[in-house]
C-alpha cells in the first residue's frame, strides 16, 4: 500500500508540471465542449486528435486525451438538462428528470448536482482504480456472455420504472425500440435484417441519432406545433441557481449509489456506458422518498434522478480505465482509440504496462485526479451561464437546438442520409408526444435489445444449448435471483399488508 | 460576353498550365484517399501511413483523406466509385475485410467498379488458449474437435471475418463438417481477448499483434500462427508445421478510380511501391506486426479474384452464403 502511495506521489510530480497541467486543461475544455455537442462523441474526437501523438511527448498527449474522455462524460449532461438533447448516449437518463427540472425553473440545481456528482463519482472511481485495479480486472474477466445476459434480464425487469405513467404506452415504446434495434447486420450470424437493401442500414441505426431525433428534434418540432397555445412560457422562468439544503440531502446518497453501480460496470468488457445509467435511474426511482416528483408521475423533476445516473456515468468512465490499463482491453470505442494512442508511442497497454512504463501510467492516474478537479472548477461557474441560456426566447432556442442536432448528427459520418433519418425520427417523436407515448423506453429498448440477443446466443453457444447455464454459474445465478426478488418481493410484501412508499 | 468568356477560358488555361508546371517532379498531384472506416481502425492506419510515406518519397505533392465508415467499407467504396471516375489521383484502401463484406452483402458497387493498384501487406492471426488450459498444441485441439465438434468453443471476431474463415478451413482440413463448428463471435479484439482470458471459450484467435502482450506476459499460451512460416523472432509454430494445411492472412491494399488509363494505373502503382520503401512505412509495418507483401498490376487483380472465390467458398461451407 505504501508503495502504491509513493508511486502515486511520483505520478503527481509528473502531472503538475506546467506543460502537463496545460495539456490536462486543454483536454478538459475540449472534452466538455464535445460532450455538449450531440453526435460528436469522445471516440471521434480522440481519433481526430491522434496525429498529435507524433509531436507531443507521451505523458502530455495521453493526459490530454484522457482529459477529453473524462470531460465528455461531464459535458454530456448539459444539453440533456437544458434542451432535452442528450449530448452522449449515456446522458439520456439525465434528460428525463433534468429537463423536467429545467422546465420548472430548476436548471441550476440540476446542472450543479450533475457537475458535483460527476466530480465525486470520478474521484472515487480514480481512487478505486489506484488501489484495486488488478483485483477489479481479475473479477471483471469472470463476466462472460452468460453473466452479461443475466444482467440484461435484471436491467429489463428494473427498466419498468422508466416506462412512464401508462404501462401499455411504455411497453409500446419499448417494443418500438426493440424493433429499431433489430435493423442491421445481426451480430452473431452476420445476416442483414430489415435493411431494405439500404447500405446505410447494414451497421444498424446509431442510437445517438435516434436519441437526438426523438428528444431534440421531436421536442423542438412539438413545441413549435402545439405548445404555444397551451403553455404560456414557464420554460423561461428561473427560480434559483444553486442547490438547496434539501437538494444536497437528496443528491448525496444518489451520487454514492450511482458510483457503486457505475464503476464495476465500466470495468467489465462489453458493459457499455448506458446500462449503468438505466440501473441507477431505476434504483433512484424505487428508493426515492419523493416519488411524486418524478416526471413520469407528472412531477417537477426529481433531483436524485439526475444525480444518480450522472454519477454512474462518470464512475463508469473511470472503471473503463481498469481493463484498459491492466489488461489492454478496451471496453468502449473511446478506450479502443486510446489504446491506439499508446501504441503510437510503442507502449502496449496490458499486463506488462505498469512494469514497462510505470512513471507514465502513474502520471496519467495522477492527472485524472487533477482533471476531475479542473472539470469541477470549470463547470460550476458555467452553471449560471448555461442556465441563463434558457432565457433565450423560444423561437431562437428551438432553432438553435435544431441547428445543433443537425450539425452533430451529420458530423457522425458526414452522411446526408443520417440527417434525413434524424428528421424522420423527429417526426415520429412529435407523433409520440402528441399521443402521450414516452420516448425514453425507445432508446432503452434499442440498446438492451441487440446486446441481450447477442449475449444470449453466445451464452447458449458456449453451453451447447443448455439453458441452465444462467443458474449454474455463480455470478449469473446471483443476477437471476436478484431479478426474481425484484419481481416478486414487492408483490409478497403487498399481500402481507406492508405498504411500500411507491407502487408501480 | 463572348470575348469575356474566352478571356476567362484563357485565364483558366494559364492557371491549369501553371499548376502542371508546379507539380513537375511529382508523379502524382494531390492524392485523395478514401478510407471506408472511421478514424482509428486498421483501414485508417493503412491509408494515413501510406499517404505520409508517399509525400516523404516525393511521389505525391500532398494527401487528403476522407473517412466514410460502414458495412465493411462498402459504403465508402460506393461513394468512391461514383465520385472519382477517371481521377488519376484517387485511391481507396481495401483488404480481406472488404472482400468479405462484398461476398456477404452483395452490394451494388463492388471492387469490380474500381481499378486494382497494389497489395501492401499481410497481418497474421494466432490461436491461443488461456494459460491454465489442458490443451498444449493444435493437435490436442483437433483431437477434441474430431471427438465432438461442438465441444471446442472458438472465440474470435465477427462471423465472416478472417478469424471465422480460418476456423472453418481448419475444420475442413481435419475432415470435420465446417457447419458443425461452435464459433462464438465477439465484437472487436478487446471483447474476444477478455473472453479468452476469462476462460469463457476453449480456443481464441485474433491478430498476432493484439495477442502478443498476453502471450509474453504468460496469461495466454500460443498454439499456432496462420502464416506460411514462423513469424520473425517468435517461437510459435505455424499451422502447417502441425500438420494443418491452412495458411490465411488478413491483407490490405489499394485500388484506384474506375476508368483510369493503363499508364495512370502504372503511375499509381509505382508511387505506392516507392512509398513502401520509405522509413516511416517500414516503421509502421514493424510496430503493427504487418508483413510486407507488395504485389502490383495484373497479378494483384488475379490475387483479389482468388481471394473472392476462397472467401465465398468458406462462407458457403459454414452456411453464411447460399
């Protein structure tokens, strides 16, 4: 343990060199900016910055690229809250409560809880990375297809909490998402499904595109078409910028729970950044003492529904560095490109990394602590400025949202087809809003559907068709038992006359 | 109006002439690379490294890259074939992955709509098992496979990839029906390595450079490489040395625009060959474990036809293509 601290201190000596501080700062600013823009994700940005590795020394470049990676996880929440436009797919859950809060004049507290929660989760995540990386990595390897599928089953069951007030409408939206998820080349057999011979559909439909279409374009068009007559502009009201004592009290536990869900998820291969945010949101919804605040209940937006998923998202980003640094295994697209950056310096992340490039890695880890602090300092003062954006008159604001959405989606792969598709999906979003169908379950279905199909088929292939594999392996079995508990315990409790604070 | 128009024409002619003068000494002007993948992947690295070497070799004045990912590179190929007809400075990066995507999805635009220029290099795969596996050699794996084809779980990249096809070829060579193999596809090398390290599959396969670190650190045991002879400096035996008559690699190369003349095609090939002798290119080869295999002209065209047939047959054997 003492040895770890000494190495970390050495790392700090590297990280606080002025040049490296500058690189960290550039990375953080850039990351925040691209996090704010929908469509332009950290993976693309890191890829575009790769050539810099030819000019800058390894510590500086890697510190900057990691800053971009981290900053994007911070910035993604901003547009979710303000404009209902998720900047990254992992901030979709944030939009649910965050945007409702913003509409009721509480954009400030929503942005603040996201920023502080990200800082706390990020810092705890890096601390866990410092102390337990090798242990966590060994545990993460135990996750194979069977374990993932059991986890997906748990996610599907708990996801009912995002379905909104009407179960039937929620399930209809979820099914639409599952259907959209089927489009494209099937991940196991490699056979195109529902592509209608359109080559753009072969890789499936990008969920950022659907999210931006449904949330941003749908929202903007809906407001233009229907809202002015019914709503005399509550959106532009701003009550308070800062978090109240009650906000703090409700955010704390949500931050910690979000961290506990997000970090392990980041470290397992093929985990993805979205599912922990779903799970965190479900958890907060179930545990909340203020269920009436949640947007699906027609409330004013529950702060824990922002705090939890945002913390989960950032802890997840820290967790993803565990397999990256200890095993050389990328768990996200951005991590894969970061590996490319290491390789440009002839450094191979993996089991030998801490031995071959110790000072560099410890410098990088130290810079993550510094980067987290920088992002907090950078983002908190911006809260007031961002929140004031909402006082922009509606026509200009919605026009701005449409411009942002178009640039972002076109930027993903310079495709006019994608742009067209986004507007088609936007119109679907308008229709769904008009008839009170929730849009979040579409995205949830799109993400969970193809992943669970892939893991189920791989798991059964590995077990040679034995369905009991999900109960024979300890981790998979734990998730299955948890699923059964989540399904039946409330029912049994209710039968025995125990009232829960919130019933679905 | 007429006069002014002809003046404009003359200006244009002068401008063209001066560009031609300025580019003297360069075999190619501003080379445009189409890369049918997003930045960061193998196609992208190939294109960017080659472009850099072409400028360094003085055979191209400047280089531009356009990334258009999707569907194994065939979306980029379609745009390339339509937009750059007859352009002597346009090239597209291609390889076994793109040929596989063409066989699999039968897109309207194929490599037949472009002009073959040169093959550049091969990447070879390695077969590995987790360090605690009882399997010590490819022979052990084959014995297990012959006894019960389903019991050997092969982990690798997506179906139809070089990883998958190599497994099908091994099964066929061992006299086992390739449609009976239990192939578990993962997305990306990372997921596959994790599944191998975690012992979720019996045998794994992926590019040698990706697996090297796990082999060196003793977390995985290498059973065989897919190259024709041992990789330089590595003790891992080939498949052939263990009695399996399979040699397969993931090659990459470049194609030119459709409708260019034979002389223009030769100019492109000469430029690529010149670039392949640059230090920056040989360094890129070494750091990525790419094995140079330059092939140009008609021989390259014939090679691609052969690859097309070979991949199609393998996909038919495993039931992916009818």
